[in-house]
C-alpha cells in the first residue's frame, strides 16, 4: 500500500510546477511593460514585443499542462493498479451517470433544450 496518496502527490506536482507558469507570466508582463515604455512612439514595436511575450507564456503554459497531465496519468494508473475494485466501481458509476444524463436529455421536451 502506498504511503503517499494521489491527492498529496498531485499537490506536490502542482506546487513544483506552479512556479514555472508564474515566472513565465511574470516575464511576459514585464516584457509587455518594457515594450509599452520603450515603444510609446512605435506601435509596431510594442505589438511585436507583446505578441512575442504572450507567445512565450502560452508555450510555457502548454508545456506545463503537458507535464502535469503526464504525471497525473501516472498517478491514476498507479492507483488503478493498487485498487482495481474501487477503480471499476468509479468507472461504472461514471458510465451510469453519463447514460442517465443522455436519457434525460433524450426524454426532455424540445422547449427545454432551446
């Protein structure tokens, strides 16, 4: 049995990765401020710098999301291996909830769906 649960491991991953995204956003904001101050007379320079800063921030956030999803997939797979009965019960409940929602939507009067 694992001593570290999925919640604490997920929180550790989140805390470790949280700083990278914040630093990227802070860099983008700083670049935007610099561009605004330096390029007050030249709108093209300011817009180019802003686009580049936002592009870098978006790239960092995308990388961050990819890393987090990979780590969370590993945690989920480990939990399923350690607790197959609970995982099966959760999956069955999720399928039943989705099926119930679909049936409710199919039986709902058309007026409610507009």
